[in-house]
């Protein structure tokens, strides 16, 4: 769901053709999704680029066994940001509790983020 001026755009939800399970899957999906979003909302290009760069640096800083946790963290962040009305992907300070929950060893989602 999004807004352009006073017009609200709502797209139906579809089931994914394939589940994102690796950093490579995430990178490919992010690249494609970003192109589509930027085509529709060109003003979001910097925000999307910055989030893609941030996630790439996080993937490179974590062991492969933790990548599923990063993917779960990204899903949680995207659910929080969806719509882009008050929180942007570049507002990373808003996601510190999600990072702790999903990626830190004592995080409440750490063991279940698969």
C-alpha cells in the first residue's frame, strides 16, 4: 500500500514463487524489487540503495549460518516500514530492538528465525 499525493495505491498480496533462503537469494530479490519500486516511486531510490548496501555489509560481516537470521530481520523491518508513511529504511535507529531480537545470541527471535 502506498500514496501518491492524495491517491492511495493498494496491490493484492501474492504467494512468493520461491522463498528467500540465502544472501544470494536476498540480493537478487532486492535488486528486482528495488527496480520495480523505483519505477513507481523514484523518490525512494536513495533509501532503497542505502538499505541494500546496509544489508550487503551485514551479510558480509556474518557467518553463513546466521544469514537466515538477517533475512528474518529484514522481513521484520520491511513489515514495520511498509507504506513508508512514517518510518523509512534509512531510519535504522528505529530497528535496533529488531536487530537485538533477531541477531543477538540472547535475542528472543534468535533461535526461531529460520
